[in-house]
C-alpha cells in the first residue's frame, strides 16, 4: 500500500517537475539566443572536441527529463534528515543551470559562466550523493548530468583559452 501511495506521489510530482525543468531550460536558451546561430558565439574559435549544434538540443532535453524525474523521485520520498538539504542543493544548482546560458550566450561572459558551471557541478555532486540516501534511482539519473557538466566545463574553459579577451 505504501509503495502504491509513493508511486502516485511520484507521478504527481513528475507531471510538474519534468515539464517545468524542460520548459524553463528551453526558455532560457531561447531568450539568450543559445548555441549556433548566435553571431557572437559563431565568431568564436571552438575547441576541436566541440560537438555539432544538434547534439546540445538532444543532450539537454534528455538531461532535463532525467533531472525532472530525479527530483520527482526525491520529492515523493519521506521527509527525513537531509531531505531538505538535498532538495535545496538541487534547486540551487538548477537556478545556476538556468543562469548559465544568459551569462554565456546573452551577456557574452564566458569567464563568469565558467565559474557558474563549476559551482553548478559542485552542488550537483553534493545533491547526487544526498539523493542516494533517499532514492538510488534518483542519484543514478543525475550521473549523466554530472558527466555532461564536466564536459561542458571543459568546453567553456577551452573557449576562454582559444578566445583571449572575449
């Protein structure tokens, strides 16, 4: 019975969290003119390991779905010691996530964007470990995001290196 209640609770959260994260992520990307097609970004020298533009849309959409499911799983768990901190860290890293595109693409500030993504990665790692206390599936759903953030940090750093003074 408790498992059925938890499953229903998960779906109630997921119906909200998945579209919210996807929608805000998409909106922030659109408002900041993210990616290829942005004249400033197109003019930058890119690292050799930079994927084609379509990869970013596929990866971010997938990751946002995973993040929405992960937080829904945690939100549907019983509120025990550490739960509030886990949710707070997740929310904080998502706010940083949503600020990255406006800073990098909109304001043309790769150095502050690098600071943002490194802080986002640190908070995400902490949230992932805390998620593991409540729901292992939620923690595992965070792992691809951690890998991608690590890769994106390298891309951000290499763009700064290849474009001094930008």
